[in-house]
C-alpha cells in the first residue's frame, strides 16, 4: 500500500508519531515538494 500526504513538516511529523505506534513493519520516505495547484472556475 502507498499513502501520499502533502502538508506542513510539523503535521507530517505528528502523523508519523501516530504511525510509528500503530505499525510494526514498514517504510516511510520523506521529500520536500513544490506544489502547483490549477483550478478552472
């Protein structure tokens, strides 16, 4: 399973703290992104 999240570094760290308590085996990769949002109105 792959889960992708985009949020502030602080919120991601809070999320990872919960994940670490819940999941025994797994892997997380972290990278900075540049996001462009396009919307038609």
